[in-house]
């Protein structure tokens, strides 16, 4: 059974997604690739199709970061196919380095992994602001000491990922959706005892770059580059997220594409 990479974009021209698309090609991934598309031009659709992606146009209601959750769930629920693993990520600021299927087959130890930002909510100003904007102070004491989960990188078993997308969406809609509630909802969800044994934070699948600038980051505090690859010890990370937040790293990656 194949794996699936499914993502979503809005209004992008091909140059905005080139690194994402071409680095996944270079990784050796041979599963299915699906893009949920909001208001994208024909040239972007053509570019995606020429690189083996299926494109599904959806009507955008609200912000694409949040709407993508329910539209990806809808696609998975209405397509006749099933997949082994489902991987969903942000697009613009991700570079793939190795085949995600190979890594998941060897290393997935739970139903779902979510990328760890390796820093506590209370030590990350954006996370604190995001949670308060979306849900106010009500849940803050119960979540502030937990490690930040990044909604832009999630992977796991097909049925569990489908369920996660639905529940993540439903919780996000309970917050103030004039703000981005996708990540705050995820962080409330994964720390709930009803599901905490199914969803695990992981810092080996993906490097989250932005929190490297924060001295309170708890692990993996440096970027190590070998032969153009960002390393996690002796092996490359599957992907690097937010690479454009550090100018030197951004230069190394963009010059490869």
C-alpha cells in the first residue's frame, strides 16, 4: 500500500512551491501526492501535474491554514483509495531531504507523530500569543509547560490521520477564528489524556528552525550541515521546516534549487 503526501496552497505561483515540489521528487518518495488548491492560477496547476501531483480545487472559507484541515479530511473521506501513511505539511518553507516513507516505516512508534518545536509554550512568545488569541486564558495553565507542537508537520497511519484532521478542525472552530486556531487547537488536543497515547511529539522527523533563535529551546539547538544536508546526528532530517528564518541556511537551500 502506498503512502500519501497531502498539502494545501492558496494563490501561489510555481516559484513559491518549487523547493517543496522538487525536493520531494529528489527524496525518492514514490507514493501519491495530492494538493488542495485555493485560487491558484493555471500555470501552478500545470506545474503540479507535470510533477505527478493530483490537484483538487476547493472553495476557500476563512484562512487556508485552518480550512485545509477539513478539506483534507473531506478528500480522504471521499476518495476510494486508502494509504499506509498520510503525511501533511506546510509547503512554502519546507525542504525535503530523504524519503519520508522509509523513515516512517522504520521509526513510527505511535499512530501519529507531530513535529516538536523543542520549546515550552510559556517560553515561546508566538505560541503564548496564539493560544491566548484563539482560546483566551482559560486553558493556559494546563498547557503552558508543555512542548509546542507544530501543526505544519504531521504524519501517521491513514485512519488516525484522517480522524486527527477532523478533530483538529472541530476544536479550531471552537476558538476565535479571526485568529489562527489550527495550531493552538492541535496543542490542546495532543495533550488531552484521551488521545495522548496515540499522538507523539517528535524532533527527529523534522527540524523546526524558528525556535533555534530562542535560548530556551530544550534540544537540538544547532544547525549542522554536511554536503548540503541538515543533519540530525549522523543522518539527515527527513525535512527542514522554516528554513527561511535563518539567512545562511536559506541561502544554502535556495542555491540548490
